[in-house]
C-alpha cells in the first residue's frame, strides 16, 4: 500500500472518522474559534490528510492549537469530527517523536494528562505547577493565580477519584495503541 494511503487509513482508524467523506465545504473552519490562529484550518487539515501530507501535518502548529470544542463536528454535513482527526494526528506525532509545533501547548497537554493519570480528574493547582515547571515560565500570571487561590477558585489539596483502576486501564490501552 502506498504511504499516503497508509496514512489516510491510520488517521481514519485512530480517529474513527471517515476522512474521505470530507468534500471541503468549509463549515468546520467557519465555526472554529481557533482557525484564525492556525496555519491550516480544520478543513485544510482534513484535505491534507486526504492528500497524504503526513510530514506537513505532524510538524504543523495547527494540530496543537485545536481546543477540542467539537464545533467542527457539529457543523459538518458528513458528521466528520475534525477534532478527533486532530487528536489522532497529535497521537501519531508523539508516537513518531516529531517535536510539537507549539511546544508551550504541548507542555500544557502533558501536564493535563499527567494530572488525569495521577488523580483521575483535573486538579488545577498541581496541573498548573507542573505546567509552570515544564514551560520554565514560573512568574508570569502569578498574581492572577494567587488571586484565584485567595478567592477559593483553586483548591490546595487534590482528591483522587474512586475509579482509578479504570483510569489506569484507559491510559494503558492508549499506550498500547488500542481503543474500545
């Protein structure tokens, strides 16, 4: 099988989206709040997947700028969730060791997933502390964080969920490349 076709199949399987159904109506991009900041809009990302442009996509900052709001999927007449495709591209990028096109966003992504892995839910304080350490940006917005803490918006002590075994199973499945 040609590398381009393998890439389309890989993305379609990982995302569980039929990428070939996109006919470039642009509705996903028209509703995307992150599109003005991306070098490739969601519609362009789908088209680049169809064209087998793996390298361009994996090195793109656009796959790291998607905020996961799912507007793209709700607007698509073919029910393609570009966000799921973008998640698959991130996953492929990480698996192949391609440096993130937006390192700061990737560090936040890392901190978020680590937080879920440890607590089973988001604990803002530990996630923000890890992000600040990873990004080496320790003092910007410190005043806002302190203000949020003082107003009780950031809780100092995390709580683990009861279903940690299920969370661990999901992360293990992800590491093995499988899905249900």
